[in-house]
């Protein structure tokens, strides 16, 4: 039965991309979008691309990349922002899609999870340590303090501050920010935060949210500590 379900899944996603001009030998994500670049604007943390999607034309924002008019790009994950002001460009976009997984090739489909195929996960997702120095603020918990005394902060709402070193939108219905403040506890120097807010890479942000421990989301995403449903209470927002 499992083999039949998977075969039907593969048939569906392969059929769904019949109209793609780029043929690939793998199953394509049913949400895959194919766009052509019409215009490029470079900002500090993002590249803004005006793209053509069939008869539609709109702007998308992606992590900084090289692009040119006529390039063919693909994505499947995005979050729409309306009347969005870019501080870098001093421009307001009627609509812009923040895209996580921009690619030069159609986005591969993910294997459906059948039964209990997932294995236990250990460790936090890997992230790069950066040279960061964030001035301490009263009422804000440092990453070192949080990890040194994590049991004391479990299920409590606190404030943290740090430089945004990584940001992804629209994953599991929320946005994900990684922050570092220059402090550490052993190998722990980075805190992951879920939020509905959009925050730019490289900015110093204060988040206020609830701390949860030992959060396993599957697919290798296990967090010793995670701040959930946080609000950016002081941020240089785009």
C-alpha cells in the first residue's frame, strides 16, 4: 500500500511539471513556481527581483544573489508582504514576496513520510558563529545566561537581543530567525526564534517570546532551546 501511495505521489508531481520548459529527472514540488527576471535591485541583505510569472508580474525578495534580466528562477516557499517599505531602497512596494528557496532549477518534491520512518534527532541545526558584539540592555537575557540556566527559563516569557544572522519566512506557518549576541555557553552561541515579524539580516533586534526546551520538529530539527511566537519589540524593520 505504501509503495502504491508513493508511486501515485511521484506520478502527480511529475505530471504537474509537464509544462515546465526545464525538464528534470526528479519529482518536482507541486508548489513549484517558475518565473523570469525582468528587473534587479540590490540592497544590503536582500536582492529584489521583479519577475514575470505567466501573465502576472510582481516583486520578490531573496537573500543577496547575482541575477540578470532574462534569468529563469524557481521557488516554492514565500510570504507576501503588502505596502512593504524597504529602508535600503527608500521605496514602498505594493506587494513583495519574501522567498526562502530560490533556485536555478525546479524545486524537488519532498518524500512523503510513511508511518514511523522518522528517526530520533539530536543536536541543533548547524549555524555559523559570527563575530558579534551586542550591548547588554536591562531586562534582556543573554544567550549565555539562557543556556546556563535553561531550566529556570522554561515556559517563561523573556526578552533576548541579538544580531539576526539567518532569517527564513513561511516555514511551518511562521518565520524563523537566528540571533547571536556575542556570548556563549559551551558550544551554544545561537538562539532560534519563531515570529510573525519580518526582520532584516544584520540588524540588532530585541525579541520577546516564550522559551520551550527540547523541541523536536522532525526532519533533523531538534532544539535544546527555542523561543516561540516572539514579537520584535525593537527592530530596524524594512
